[in-house]
C-alpha cells in the first residue's frame, strides 16, 4: 500500500477489529450487569463506564503501566517474548478500551428496556438462559446494540491520546489518522492535515447514516 495512505489503512483496520472485540465484550457485559441486582452493581457499572469520562492520556498512562515491561501484564507477556508497547496491537488495545463504554452503555440501556414479562414468559416455557439471551433479549435490544456499534467504531476511529502514549507515532506501523493530523499540524502542513480531517469526517458520516 502507498506509504501516504497507511494512516487510513491502520485506522480502518484498528477501528474494525476494536469494534468487533467491543461488540462481543460489550453485549456480554451489558447483559450481565443489566440482570445483576446485587449491591455491587453501581460500582461495577462505574468501572465499566470510567474510560468514557477519563482523559485519553490518563487511560494511556494506565495502559502503559499495565502492559509495560514492569507491569503485571507486561511481565507475564515477556515470559513468552511478547512486547505490546509501540506495536499495532497496542493501537487496537487502546481503541478497545476507549470504545468499550459506548457499546456497553448503549447495549445495557437496550437490555434494561425489555419488558420483564416477556422474559418471565420465556422462563415458564422452559427456555434456558442462553436461549432467552440470543432468541429474545438480543433481537429486542438490537437497535440499541447497532447504535453502540456505530458509536464504538466512531470513537475507535478518532482515538488519539491513549494511542499516542501506548503505541507511539510510528509511520506505517502505529500512525493512525488522528496522529497524522496532529503531527501534520505541528509541521505546519495544514493542507495535509485537512486531507485527513476530511477523510475521518467522511467515514464517520457514512457510518452514522
């Protein structure tokens, strides 16, 4: 691929993979929390929502500490000679962390709006929890889930702060479109920055539509 288009390719494949991961993680987590009535529900919900309100640089710092060579995950992975810092995988992890709350909150709200009588009726008919989940809950919550997918993709596409801290700005490897915009502006190349801005806006509008 043309080196000049690599930020587009890196951003798109990062956002798509992050969206797929958050799709499954978000739906599963949202369904469990929506049906959990314990006293820890508020704390659990706050933890899953926290990446939504924290500055991206703070998230990037936590990820850097966690996956760094002295962090718990970093030390474990180094045993297998795996280093995630300043790799493309790091861009995906960053995108997943910032996009997850979008998928989680949208799906959880959709699950909570399902009529409890429908679930109760399914139970009386002998349906298992798994069948109730994928045959009743997911189809009824589908509009909210789709909304979460769109928001997750858009958030992953625009991620900047945590990606820069954890993955760095390596052209052809970890440089996404938001990073390209920032460094084009720093280099006073406003024409190049505007090109990437227009590209991100166009992709986001298409996704929303």
